[in-house]
C-alpha cells in the first residue's frame, strides 16, 4: 500500500521505486533499512523527503528527523 501511495507521484513501478530508495539510503548495502539509515537517508535527500511527505502522514518520523 505504501508503494502504491507513493506511485501516484512517480512513473516508476513499485520495484523500480524500491530499488531507488535502497540505492539512496541503504548505506551498508545489506538489503535492509534500519530506522537510522532511513532517517539519515531521508534527511539528506530533499526530493525523497518531499515525496514521502506528500504520500504519508509521517509526522512522528519527521519530528525525529527535525529534532535530531
């Protein structure tokens, strides 16, 4: 459902989108995203932050990012 919600904002398939996300923020390339990797990755990528913000109510996650 999450990918489908995001997919409204991009022409990528769910698989392509997922691959892009992992390429951008899976820094240790283990095929898994920790909360720390996710927060750091989103914090560093304005386009990704905007895309996620438009798609989800992630106010709790955004608060964590904003407060460090």
